[in-house]
C-alpha cells in the first residue's frame, strides 16, 4: 500500500479509536445522569467506531514498523445533552470534511480496498449523524429521553439497527452478524 493512503488509514484509525473511548465515557456519564436509553445509544456508537477502527488497523498491519498518526479528534466532555450534540457535530465533520479528503487520496493512488473501507466509514458516519439527530430532536420536544430498548451493531460495517431484519444489514447486506447492545 502506498504511504499517503496508509497515512490516511492510520489517521482514521486514530480518530476512530478516540471516538470509541469518548463514547464509552459519554455512555457512563449518561447512566450517571439517569439517561439509560441515551447511554445505550452511546454504547452502540462505541461498538460501531471500534468496528470501523479495527478494519482500518487490519488494512495497514502489513506495513510493519513504528508510525505516527494524527487523530484530528477533539477532546470534549460535557453533560449528556451537550455530548449528544457534540457527537453529532463530530460525526458530521468526519463524514463531510475528513473522510472525503482521505477517499480522494486513496482513489488517486489506485488503492481500491482502502477507498472502499473509507467510503464505508463515511456512510456509517452519515448514518450516525442521522441517529444522533433523531434523538436530539425527540429530546428537545419532550421532557424525557426517547425510549431505546435495544440496538444491534453490524459486525461487518458498524451500522446500528433498532432491529435485525431478515434482509440483514441495510448498509452492507451481511446477515446474522450483529452485536446486541442492551
Ligand atoms: Zn453492515
């Protein structure tokens, strides 16, 4: 794999790893503030980002050695309602600003597997933006959090589904490979 593309994947791995950890902490904070459904959503987001970051890691593991990477991530920690908005804005930034630049590099270098993986990350980010936005809007117009009983994260791509359907993952089409977050 060419170095410029590998660098993009390493950076994406870094930002995904930080997001994974940040969402675990946001989930804990939401539980402490008595928002169990939002805690469930943050836990599912953490699994989703873990799956995306793991894929980036596997793609560059052949380049043995020590490498540095830039996470492009923000260090933020607020109360739960602000964490929801922050998470949505971070995912939007990733989908609209960061990943399109990485995809352009991978495509210009003819790195098909990297480009496919980064495009999948962008699609998952857009999906996370929609999920977060939905919860933010519902929370704004109600006195309590919307009920989220269970979420299922596709192990192949990181898509988060409210229920598992016979058709498999709506994003990548994989069947019966979901991690349930209860
Ligand atoms: Zn999937």
